[in-house]
C-alpha cells in the first residue's frame, strides 16, 4: 500500500502547488483528458468489448463520445462557472462588498463500478478537474480490461500531481478509504455505499453516493404500444440490462398486459432478427457470479419470452417474465436482461405499488394522457424521471443525475459536476473609512439603539 500513499502524497503536493488551479491549467487538463479519450478510443472500445461484450455503437454513445460531449460542455462553461459572484451586502455592514468565490476542495477520490467502467470513472473526473482539484481514480476490478487500460493511459497523459490511478479490489479500496480525502465520489451498490460513508466519517469527508435500486415503469393503456415497446426494450436491454437506470420492472393494467408483451416480442425480434446470441449488438453478463444471481430470478415466475442462456459464453438472452409482487425477481435490483411484467388493477394501484418501495434511481411512465403523466411526476419520488421514454434523461447536461434515499445522495453532470467538487466560499470585504462604535463594549445603553437601527433598516 506504500505505492498508494505515494500517489496520494504527490496529488496533495500537486494541490498545494496549485497545479490545477488557474483557468488555463484546468482547461489544459480537460483538453488532455479529451485527447486521451480520442487518441485511444479504439483501445477503450476493445476493452469494453472484452469485459462486457459491449458493441462499438453502445461504447461510443454511452462511454467515449458521451464523455467528449461532457468535456466540451465544461470547456464552454468553465470561465463562467469559475467567476466569483458579487452578491448584495446588508446595509448595516456599509461600507462593504460581498462575494461568493468558487474554490476547489482538494484531493478527491473517485470509485467506479463495472457496468460503464470507463464513463462512470471519467465523468466525475471531468467535474473534479474543472473545479480545480487533483484526483485518484479507483476503477472497478470487476471490469479488468478497462481497469488496466485506464491504469496504462492516465500516467501517460497526466503528471502524478494531477491524476493518479489505484487498481485493485476490496483491500486496495479500503486502504484508499483510510486516507484523508476532501471528497469521495462513489458509484456502485448501496451495501458498499454504507461502508464508504462510514469510512469517510472518520475524516469528516463529504461523499457523493451514486447507487442503484429497482426503477419502475408504468405503461398506461392509452398508448401506441409498439412505440412504447421499442423505447422500453431499448432502455432495458442496452448494455445487456446492466444499467443502473434500466427499467427494472413494468406495471401494466390487466387488459393491456398481453398486447404489451406481444409488442415487446415484436420489438426484440426487430432488434435481433437472427437472435440475440449471435448479434454483434448484444453483450454478455459481466461474470459468473452475476450470471448465477440472474439465473435465480427465473425461479417462481412464468417465462414469457427468452430465458435461453449459455454460461460458458456468459450469454443470457433478453427475457420477459410474468411476475407478481412476491416473485424472486422483485426482491432486489435485477441489473441484467430480465424484465418482470406485473399486472395492476389501475394507475392508482401502480402508484401505491411504487410508493411502498424505497425511492428508485429512475422512474418511467408511458401514456398519451398528459394529466396522468403529471400525476406520476407529482406523486412519485425518484432520483430522476423520464416520461414516454427510457434512459435518455441522463444524457442532458441541464438535468442533474443522482439518486434520493436508497438510490443515493448528490447529483452530477453539467454544472452539478463542477458544484460537487467546489466549495463556495463566502467573502465580505469591508471598507476602512467608517467604523460605527455602537457594536463595541461597553454595551450599556446600546441595546435600544441597535433595535431602533435594525427596525429602521427593515
Ligand atoms: P463493483 O462491484 O464494481 O463495485 C464498485 C466499486 O466498489 C469497485 O471499485 C469496487 O472495488 C469497490 N468495492 C467493492 N466492495 C467494496 C468494499 N467492501 N469496500 C470498499 N470498496 C469496495 O460494482 P457494483 O457495486 O456491483 O455496481 C453495481 C451497482 O451500482 C448497482 O446497484 C447499480 O445500480 C449501481 N450503479 C449506480 C450508478 C449510478 O450512477 N447511480 C451507475 C452504475 C451502477
């Protein structure tokens, strides 16, 4: 663990020496990151394919290009975000000026999971660098090809005083967590989220926790079911269902269930005309442990579609289940290519079904009825929401992305990524030419005067 401490020391020194403090240095580091991605895009996409069987198209839109777009957005806004902001000053403090000054917090730690192993590590780094910090990256050991590409590339592009990488599993992460960072940004499951928070408390270190959960989807009867099915199947089976905001289960009224399932089957047949197994557009399950976990969800439910699998290739076909509230697939986050479809009596029952459960990371509803969608928006608490589509809300720089309650705390993307790693310092600068004696001791007889003065000032 000596190497980890050395990396931490170099980054602390880098922060003390303000190597990433000025506008020019932050811009240069963002441009370096952009270069790292574009010059090595093929290598990154190949590693994603090795770990997850991720198709080039999905790799580009959800990892490399996604990040380049985010960097470009930050570069465009950086000057504005960094500006100190003048705010008003109470008259009583006259003469004075007040400012809010954004400043970096220090050395930050970013820990990422395996499902979007490049994007989920680099996206917070964009915010950390834009905000003027130095950072240690801890990629997921569960996606080893991407982890080693990151460990190889980062030192080639960044000096040890700006960004460091520590590879490894639990022991290495725990050793990192013993160090006094100024912010920890963790993406992963809520069990580890709790460990992170406990460890961070020792150093009074603020945390951002990007967690998961069961994201519900309600499909109303008033719909173009084929369009709904296409959008839903795409969001569910993108990255082989291994997406934190993938629709986890569908609630649908009894009279619509059969038609919806037919539309879903048709959409899947269009996506994978020769079956998903040999399709270059369909990936694999990350490892055997997750494969076995997913297999267990098939118990106690009626398989409506799919269910084929080949453990030797970690292939698990897109699978639709007819399930109930008590099915095994409804006990925990699925995080794979299985979609339970549960019938409800009506919209109100669906709302109560969702509200009885922990707040999800995302919630979805499809309907042509605007009033129904408004009610869904008003009555369901979730990290984020997408109405009449799935997943795409998180591609917007103007929408903060994060969870609530069990699905996490803190949000990022766009300006929010800058804010997470920024301390907004309040500064008042007083003039020296007037000095009202009323505040100084002896106080005797001054209370009434100060009351009258404050009253007069409103
Ligand atoms: P994972 O197993 O890769 O773990 C995530 C990170 O935690 C890794 O870097 C790992 O080394 C570290 N870790 C694991 N155990 C640890 C321990 N005991 N102590 C300290 N560190 C430890 O990924 P995962 O947790 O399986 O990720 C899947 C979960 O992440 C799902 O619940 C998913 O919904 C959630 N997720 C959330 C988002 C989001 O943006 N909110 C994105 C992706 C995934």
